[in-house]
């Protein structure tokens, strides 16, 4: 609205200068000179100029999709609804974290300027546990986030989900515990030799032998 007003005022001024010739130009210049001759006039002109510059900067930022309000407006059966973008970003972040292989996630939504036919863009930054087929898993996460977005805000144009993946190391668990090396079994040192007999002390005393006599008295 402000941009249209400023553009119209500038166009009317140029047309007036061209149509009236030098008289209008001299009168307009004299009016500006008289206004700038006093301190109050200069302050007023400086304030008006700064306000116009700020308004112009805001219009340029909005034209490039920056500085726009962080809300999404859409029509429903109950009427017009407005959704806060920061709350939607948190919801999509939790949706990504519902996957057991996602360790962390952040979501950021970019809304195109009013009247643009471009789709809403969701930039998703996730950490995935190291696994096979990382791109395939990333596609599953992006599809889940897109479905969740459309469940919350039904739109004719599907949102674009840009995924940035960071590979995280596996979580510690029983399968990742360090292997304990078992000591090799030592061969038995038990010998197969026969058991030794107990030691008998050596006899050093006098030996006596008994003499048997015959029955007839012979020696």
C-alpha cells in the first residue's frame, strides 16, 4: 500500500512538472527553498526523507522475501487461519526426531512473498546414525516431514523439503562393545610317568638268619 502511494505521488509530480512548464517548476522549487530556509522546515524535510528511505528499504526486503511476517495464512472450512511459523518448525523438527536413526534435527521454513507461485521451502538439518544407503534413509525422513506438513496445513502445492545430512557415529551398545581376548589354553603339564614308590630307608644294622633243625637231631 505504501509503495503504491509513493509511486503514485512521484508519478503525479513528474506529470505536473511536464504539463505546467517552467512556472510550476519555479513555484515548486521556491516552496522547497522557503521550507528549507528555517530550522523547523529542515528538520521536517529530513524526517520525511528518512521515513521514505526506511519505507523503501522495507519494501525492497519484502520484495526479495526477507523481513516478511513469520506466519502462514490459508483458507479452511471454518474460515481463514493463521499458523505461526516457529511453532510449525518445532513440530517438523520433532517429526524428524521420531525416526530412531535420527540423532538431532533443526527445521527452518522459508515463505515466498505474497502473490508468488513458488512453494514453501523447509530446510531440514538432521544427524543420521552411520548406516548403509544414507540417501535412501534421508529420502524417507524428508517424505515423512512433507506428509506431516500437509497434515497440519493442507495446501494444493506440496512444500519443498531440502535435507542436509550429517553422519553420526553408531550409538554404544552390546554389539559395539570391545571384544575381550580369551587366554589361549595352556597344554597340561601333568606327566604320564608312573608313580614313584615310597622311599625305603637303607638298612645298616646286623642281619640274623634263623637255622631250622632237622627232626633227627642232625645239625
